[in-house]
C-alpha cells in the first residue's frame, strides 16, 4: 500500500526550540508539499519541492524552512518555534506531468508549542 | 489568483438525510482541476474525486454525487442517505494545470451526522 509517512503524530515543543518534522513517501513522486491546517483557515501551503534540493515558497513560509536531500524525504524545519506555530501539519506528495493528479497525504503531525 | 470558497462552516444532519456541500471557485485558467477530499477524525485527508475543467458531466459513486457547473463556477458535493460514518471535514480544492501540481484548498465544511 503506497504511503506518505509523517514521523510523529503528536509533538510538544518549547518556545525557541528548533523543530524538525519529517515526511517520507514511497511512491517515487517528484512533488512534495507541506501544509498547515488551522480551524477556519483550511489548509495553507508553507513550502513545496518539485525535485531533490529544489524548494519553492508557498503562501506562508515565514518562520519555516525545508530540506529535500533525497527524493523520498521532505523535512519541515521550524528554526525557532513560537506559540503561533501550534497547528496541524500535513505532508503530501504527487507525481508531476500534464494534468493534475491530486495529492496523497500523510496522517498529519499535531504540533503544540508551549 | 485562484480561490476556493466553502461558505458552509458546519452542517448537522440526522442519519438518512441528504446533504449538499457547496464549493465555489475562482480561476483565470481555462484548464484546471477540481477535487474533493474527506478528513475523518483520524486526520488523514482521503481523496474522493477529481474533475477537469473540460468534463462537466456529473458523477455518482454510490451515495456520493458531484455537480460541476462552469457557468456558476461551482462544484457541489451531495451525500444521499447520510450515515454516521460520513461525519468528517470535507475540503474542496482547485489546481492549475502545471507540473508543480499545487492545490488551493477551501476552508472546509464540517459535517456532523447524528444517529
């Protein structure tokens, strides 16, 4: 069964900590995405990557960075966690090419910053 | 810019009722794709349907049906004879026709089906 796996389901971190959220997909997809989900705001794109070592800013990249050293792995980094980054974080992947195929999502990481 | 509006924040129904979730989109592209996803309490978003802008045929899958109308820029989702297991947050999404496959999501509609 093809999957997108997020390493943690729940995380609690302290303000100022550096936080790594990991995402791995086994579908050989070129594109990977990080979204955050907040009540009333839906899903907002933080960063995406269309190839190894390539990254593009989404709609809300401030306070975040990403790393994609291997095709199957896409990491989201909170350089100095703040309480307003408490949220559900969703990773997704999709193949590239003509048309649009939608995403396969991971099960999410609920991050609480205290 | 692309935008998806789901005006219904939350809908509550009783089991066996029919319910329609509304989705209105904005795009300047002539080729685009529309999606619906379901997010049950477990959190993982599950793909339900994809529709491209050249295919306005309505689609039915079991108790689920979708009505795509380009004239009103709407892509509405109807659940017939709702069940408790349909309780979830439902997201409508729009994609441009590029290799990057970026999706723009609506804010979601929470559906609560009571027994």
